[in-house]
C-alpha cells in the first residue's frame, strides 16, 4: 500500500489554517444537531470536514451502512475507517490514531498528521 503523502499534507495544511471552532469534534464524522445549533450547516471531525469540503473526488459521507444513524466515510467501495485508510494508503490503525475520537483541535490534528508523515518517510528511508 503506497502512502499518499500529498493527500495527508493537503489535509494537514487545510486544518492548520482553520480557526478554533465549536463545530469541530473528533468524536464523530459529523454532528448534524450541533451544526444546526451553530447555524453553519455542518459540524464534525477532520475527515468529516474533508468530505464536506469535497477535497478528494469520490470521498464522501453517506448513510445506510448499518453503523448507526449517522453518515460515515465512503471511498472506492470502502466504508468508515477502511474508506479513510484507502484514501491515504495507510492502515486502519493509523486512521484511528490520526482521526479517531480525541480532544484534538484542528491544529493538533494537523500537527499529528505532519508528525506521522515525517516518521513514515524516515522509516521508509531506513528500510
């Protein structure tokens, strides 16, 4: 599996520019109730924001996958964490580490992505 560093960098750059927001929560892909309460139309985590911004062709949030009432990531036939893993060419464990439930802010997620990329590139050079 080839890691898509370009995509990870794009997400990190986007998140690093975001101001702190009550509409950002790493506890769900999206939160429609919170979005309505804040009148912005959307609330969610890093990958929820990526889907909402349509940053990558084919990557979206969708209903109907037996994973609860909310929408989940979908990409090239994969769903939930597997969809995010396929988008970036990383493992589901990596997805959980970077994008799973946490108290991180957008800038903290951006830093985590950048640290991950740096570490993986270093590992690849020494392999």
